[in-house]
């Protein structure tokens, strides 16, 4: 019997790791336990409910005004007790959060092997995204098992001198659609049920990254306001992050725009089904760059770079930056020119076939270290 401890603490991690928890629990020779850090709280709990996954441990670290330092310290201290009690053979973490890095570090201090799901993503700039680029670099350095979504991610790891135990699996977010997307779906957020996705071109917007706080976010909001005023058949749906630095700016600039719908963060089922029905996506999120291409939806990335260049190369994602005029120009191309839209919509999703979790579990089961 192998004992695996999965650790995550944010909504995006939960969306991508809950399918893996469910896959691991199918195997009689694996005991899978789950520790939440609670780096996010309300948004995290929503996802857990959707997948029907329950935690064995909850550090519940979230505090008002928490800093990166406090998150790191609380996760390190909390994980020490969990690791002593569980004594796992392997700790699995995901992606680039402070939770993932601190949990991996806590496991390293106890000489417990770490597996990193979504390994090998890089921008090459340690301050963008901040602090995620350093989080994933350090987590990859610690990890004994590297589960890379794409061949390009594997190439990044090889270039950095890693050679053993790298597995190209696809991205587990594609696996999550089997649990969330339904043909006859009624939204939990009642306002969305009043939106006619067949008659209106719905653009989903998310923008919440630290590097976009201040003027960049104001530019994004001004661009949305301008586009909304030019196109009567376009509706923007913007689920606004709970961070006060985001909510204040967005509310001040967009709350009175008639065809812009500002919502509290929606649950994962609403988001995935909304993506499947929308016209296109404008985002600074990493996850949406992976999710939208699966449904053939063009993505404009509201950042100056991306750690997901596979979709850019495939043609389904375009990095447009945070300059107001450039955002407007690129959005207009997709709204005014069917050929440009169809070219992006028809691009092949490079993030896998929905069987990433199976490949991760197979790699673990085939490891001589544990069996």
C-alpha cells in the first residue's frame, strides 16, 4: 500500500487536482489523503463541493490582509504537523502557488519525495507572473517526479538539467470537464440564466494578477468600456476576483456600463459551462488559456507574456498586453472579421485529451521506488 498526500489551497489548484484525487481513489493499492491549506477559502470550498471531494486536513490559513510571507510561514508550520501524522510516501502539489512551493519545501525538509503536477512552465522573468514564476522554479527543483502538461514544458526542464522522472501527461484541467460541463445546464448564478448566448456575443473577462494592479487594470477596464459602447450585440461577463485591489477598480470603472455584467466569482461548473457557450475570452488567468481552447474559443491574453506559449503557437491564444488601444484593436478583429475569428476558433487545443490524471497515476504505479 502506497500512501500519497495531495496538498493544495486555491481554487485553480482544486479544479486541476480534484480529478486526480478521484482517479487515485480508484486504486486499492493507493491510500490518498488530502490536505487543504485554505490559501483561498470561499472560492476553494465551491470547487470541493462540485467534485464531491472532502479534505482529511485543513490548515485554514487564510487571514485578512495576508502577505506572501505569512502564507509561506503558515503553510510550512501547518504542513510539519500533517507530515508527521500521515508519513506519506509521496506528496503531490500543483503548479505555481505559494501553497505548492511551501508544501514542497516542508516535504523536502522531511526527505519525503515530491511530485509536481503541471511542471515545467516558464516565462523567463522571475517577476512576471509574481510570485508564481519563482514558486514553480523552486518546486521543480525540489520535486523528484515532474508531470509536464506538454512536450515544451518537458523541454524547459531538460534545458535546466533535469533528466529523470519527467512525464508528459497533458493538463488535468481538461479532465475536469467530464465532471463539470453538461449539455442541458442551468447556471447556479441566476443572472447568467437571463443571458441569451445564442443571440448575443458573450465575452468572458477575468483580470486579477498582481502585475496588473493599478494602471494596467484601469487600461483593461477602459478598453472593455470602449468595446461595450461600440457593439450593441456584445455582452461582457466579468466574474470579479475578491481581492479589494481588483474589486475597487473594476466596480468604479464598469459598474454603470449597461452591457457589462459584473459578478462575484462563479463556481467552476458555471465558469466551464459559460466558456463552452461564449464567443471569446479576455483574461490574464493561466487556467482560462488552457480551458477555452478545448471549446474552440479564442483567447486574448491581457498580459505582456505567457508561460503557456503552446496555445499561442497553435493559434488559439494571442498575447495582447495591457495597452488600451491594442486590446480594443485585437478584440475588434475578432468581432468584425469572421475569417480571423474562425482561424483562432479552429486551432487545435495543445493541452491534452482529458486523460492526464490516468497518465500521472500510471507513472506513479510504475515507479520502482514505491512498488
